[in-house]
C-alpha cells in the first residue's frame, strides 16, 4: 500500500548505532546475512527497523538472547521490538536472515548481474538485505565479512583481512545504510594510485569483467583528475586507503557513490574509440567526477531525510558541472546544461510532476530522483554563488565542511552556513527550495534620448504559475545578468547583476550615446523563462557580437525557434532572418567549433511544442516535424558552400582523442553533415560510415542514414561486428526508432522488440529502445496512438519485474494534455489501461495517477 510521507512528520530515531557488523555468506538463491548492531538509546520509544520484503528471518536476538515470535511485531515493512524488552544502556541487536539475489529483478538491495553479486541501496534498498534503521540520518561505521569462493570480494572502506573464501572490510567513517555496498565476482582490475595533498598514497582500482580491461583506462584517468580538482578547487582530500569502482551491466541508475566502492552502470565506465562516442567519453568523465565528489557532498555530509535529497545531489551536480567546464569549455558546458534543463526540468515544472527541489511530501522516494532535484538543485547553487560572489561562496563552503562533517544536514543548515559566512539574509531565497514552478520574467524597455545622453530604463516583472498543491507563488530573489551592446556591436556596459526581489522593479542606465541592445540573462543567471520583445535585427546583432557566449547562442536559438514555430503554425516562408544570421555566423564558425556546433543545431521539436502550448495554442507534432525538416533544408540550401567547407575542414587528423578540441571539431563536422544530408540524400553520410575510424563519426553517419532510409547495410555491419558488445548494441537499438521518420518509427520499434537480443530486463537495453522511440517527438505522439500504446505495453510488462525503471519512463507521458483531443484520448486510454492493472507497483501507481490527473 502506498502511503504519503510528510516532511512535517520527521522525528529523530530514538537510538544511535555505534557500530554495524555484517557477515554475508553469498549464494545465488540463499545468501545468508548475519547482522549485529551495537545500539545506544537517545530517547524513548520502541525499536523499529525496516525490512520485510524478500527477507526470510531465521532468528532475532537482543544481547545474545533469541526472541520468540511473541516478542516481535513483524509487518510488511517493519520489525518492532517493544521498549519494555530493551535494555536501558547499550545493547546489541542481531538478525539472521536469508535473501535471494538471483530472483531480485528489481535490482534493489543485493542482486546478481551476469554472475556478479552487487548492491544498490539508495534510496531504500538496504532493507531488502537485512533488518535495519534504513534512513539517512542513522549513521554508523561498518565492519563487513564476505564469505564466497568468488575471486574478488569488495565492500566499503579499507580491506583489513582476507583468506581462502573470505574478505573483511572496515569503513571507519559513519555512514547511513544507503551507502553500503558489496560486490563479488570474477573481475579484473585496472589499477593506479593517487597521492593526496597531505602525502597519503591511495590505491585506485576500476573493476571490470575479463576482456574489458582495455576500455577502463579513461575512467581511471577521470578519477585521478577528479581527485586532484577537488583538492585544488574545494580543498577536499580523499580519506581512505583505497578507492574502488566496479562496472556492472544491470543497473537502474547511472552510478552510485557508496563510500569507497562506487558501483557504476558499465556504459559510464567502458570506453574505446571504436565503441564509445565523444558524448560517452564526456559523460563518463562527468559521472566519475560526480560520484567521487559525493565523498564530501553526500557521504561525509549526508542528508537528514530524503526530503533533503537536493542538498547532496544539487550541490554535487553543480560541482561536476564546474569540473567539466574546467576540463573542457565552460561556455559550451553552460549551454549544454541549459539545453538539458529546458528539455527535462522546465517540462517537469510545467506539468503534473512539478515539485520543489525540497518537497514537503512524497509517496515513493525513487520517483523523486528528478531533474528538479538534480538539475534545478544545481541551478539554485549557481544562483547562490552568483549572489554572494566567489569569496563568499568559498568561505561558506569551508564553513559548511567544518561545521557539518559527519552530519546528516538539512536545507536550513545549508542556508544558515551562507548567512553566517556572508551576512546575507536568505529568507526569501529559500523559496527556490520550497516553491515549485519556473518563474516567468517579463522585460520591458523604455528609451529616453536627451542632449546629455540617453537613458535606458529596464523594468522586470516576475510571476510563477500555480503548480499541483501550490496555487500561490510569492516573488523570489532572481539574479538577472545583463550587459549593453551598442549599435556597432561594441559592449558599452559590462555584465551587471540585477536582483529582482519584488513583483516588479525598474533600473536606469544613464549617459548612453545611442540606444543599446540589451544582452539579457547572461550565463543563464537564473532558471527562469525570460520574455521580451526583441527584433530579428537585434537578435542577429547579438548572435554576431555579444561577448557572453550563452547570450550569443540564445539569440540564434531564439531566431531559429521563432522560425520553426511560425512555419509549424502556418507561415511557410518564415526564417529568412535566421538563415541569413546563421550564414553570417558560419564565416567565423571554425574559431570555436564546439560552440559553433551548438549554434548550428536547430531547436528540438519538443521545445517548439512547449513554446506553442505556452502561447495558448495546440501544438501539432506532425506539423512541427515537417516545419523543422523544411527549415533544415532551407538553411542547408542557403549555406551549402559554407557547410561543405566546414565539413571538409573539420576533419581531425591523427589518432582519436576524446579531448575537448578534437571532440569540438567532430561535433561541428557532424552538425554540418546533418544539414548537408538534406541536400545530398545521405551520400556524405554513407561515405563517412565507410571511412570513419571512431564510433563518434560512425554514429553521426548512422543517424543520418536511418533518417534517409539508407541504413540497412550499415546496421548489418554494425550488428555483425558488435553483436557481443552490449553497449554498442544498445546504440543499435536506440538510434533506429529515434532517427527513423515518424511514420515508420513505431513499426521499427516493434520489429526491434521482437528480436531475441532485446533483453528488456536490462535497464540499458530497455531505455535504448523505448526511450529511443520516446525521443522521436512526432512518432511517440502519433495521431493514431500507436506510440503511446507501444510504450504502455512495455511499461506494463516491465513493472512487475523492475518498478523503478518502469516508473521513471513514465515521464514520457507527462505532456499529454497539451495536444489535440484525438491524441489526448489515445493517451488517456493508454494511461487508464496501465492504472487498471492489478498488482501495480507503488512506484508506477504514483506516476500514472499523477500524470493522469493532469487532464482532469
């Protein structure tokens, strides 16, 4: 039964766990877990422990005395021992249970992945291993003994003993149960070392399956660079003798930051030039860093309860974004992060799944690992840093680490640190954590010319639409970065932060020689939607001359989006200014290829649909797709020579390297190819497929060949060469429904789903195919409902096996109310079909209920 949990109901657990000891004897169908918790009472109350599902309890004891069934109250999810049966002083609770890892298809707790025992305990997986206070504010040092004849036996902390069929690990740093990890299997290590800033030597290991060793080197290098960066930028040093990473094929998430033993989805570890793309390499680098950075922002300082999830995730995302910006291009990284935020989090904020970064209630915590918690949580940190400045941010972070090391903290603790370090009152700023929705800011300009010089008055007005459970939204603190560009393209006023705190405020800029063009929202200084009236000529000027990379890119994107929407809603010849501006831009595109690639990319169809709906109109997915194809063709035709020149000039000589420079050149080349394919029907793509020596160019060519219907030969070659490589075959399954013409995509997905190698129980393979179709906007929202039906059929099949993955895929349906009556009827039928299933998991039941209610 699903029940709602409320932040207001939080109560401390009335005991402290002084030490946790686990003795685990591994067996696929009957793993035995003996636990001993040394406890000390801190308040009145019964001893209530989490567990139940999947636990076969053999014995429970207090201080060695086995308790009878009459002494215990065992429910579906809890075990309770009455206060009268407990000693007043320290005592030891012990449990002896059996579990079945082989039958654990939900991939929560301890399970098997291709013969490897591994764990996933966040958020509430440890309760599937043994009885325990499975909550983040209960922290304890762990000592773990693993018994098995498997060659590699790993757990958290430092190894302290080993022998035939046995390994013992000790983690001296108190941690909650969600950070527990255990791995056992036939694994090989790619090893290195790192010397910390205090001179300590740390052994580093990336554990992979035999045969994958040659694809783990980049992950190891990324780990070393992450450790060095965290010391240099945040002053944080690693605190154990060993750091282990393990790659497993079956994993619901991307990776997990378990103390000293990070467990990763193999797609975020394994990379070689002929199997991984530039995007894969960058993602591996970022996620390795993210999980390592959690050692301080998540492990040493964790969250008091799951309502505070964004405290560790938002901060750690912000830190990994900083890291990637330093390793590659800060400007390009910022734009990529905004693209992701708008595609995922803005959509979340505008629909039935809207919630604040720090919610006040939840039903299934696994459903709150969302873009709002992660990406918007990071944006809130960025705003805070912008408001207090570099020095204030550093002082506050140092105080945070000093004050809360070893704590389970809250958002209030976090903000209090900044107030104490900088003297700033953050009462109003806290609304970013407690209020859902994306604020809309309207900017208006008033220009007054005088003999002494002109004055520009900017007026900003903010509002936030109602969201589920939050109808009224008071104003927030919104830092808006602006600069002024003169008519000749020169910057006449550098960046200035306007702090909007009221529903409406105005600022005056005096002594201007001529009316400037306002470069607004520089660096995307706040997660808002900015509305302003700006002519095509002014946007073209900003695209050509703005000194802020984000504002420059935004000017081009805005031109392209307006052109796309105009065509989709009835103005067939719209886009002349956009096409001309891109033509002018292309003359200097080679100066910064990675940035140019972003500018050259047309806005996605989903974004166009969102903006059309925001304007009070009904988006037509088919019309949007046709408009985007036509706009791409016209853009290519008008700039064919420049695009062809870039395609030829961006060839990267020499052996493959995943570094930012060559990756940027390949990105620009492939974006030029995507446009040129509109003119040559795929001839260049076919030639590139034949000649490419790396997976980046292979996949870029393959996507175009799928789109033009010329991919049969390439797909056959890919399958023959990589049929035994699970990660490459995920790309094979994903690219076909994603890139196929919308009229064919559902049929393509159905055909692929019938293949014997569609291992739908593997989260990566399932997400590749079903998510690939979902990414094809017009296909998923097909007027006949076939896209909805395909996804619904597979979610129904997956839910009893893996509720977490099924529930997370439900976000594909969250925008259904914006479309026409026919599509809405098909979506409702699919959702109602899922909701009516008996035995639906709590994860999926919550998601389908919330999404279905959006149309009520």
